[in-house]
C-alpha cells in the first residue's frame, strides 16, 4: 500500500483496454492524456475538491511513477501540479 506524504496526491492511471490477435494489438480506449483518478492524498493537501475517486488533469512532466507487484500504475504529483478536476 502506498500512502502519499505532505501535499502529494496519489493518482491511478486508467488501464487501457487492449485485445491481442497474434502479433496485432488493438486498443479500444482513446488516449486520455494527462487524466488520472485520485487514489489517495497526503495530510497537507488543502484543496477540498481533490477527493478519492475524482478524475483530474495534471501537469505532464511533474509526476513520479510507481508500479506495484500487480502491474497497477500509480503517479505521485504535488497538489499544485493538478490543473483541473474533470466532471
């Protein structure tokens, strides 16, 4: 389990839906760009709108990535690098 510290927010990238036919890979998901879902937040996050389950847009080069043992991809980003909430 990952617990973000200070003003960091833990985001989870959306899994892309891929189907493999031999050597051909088909992806049914459009590129979501810099959109991820809030998974957890540190105790110093001040913005009340940043809550678990919310989709957010974040700055492209401001993240630290982490992959757990189940190949789930997470991103750590500072609160001020979250640009918008997707509603």
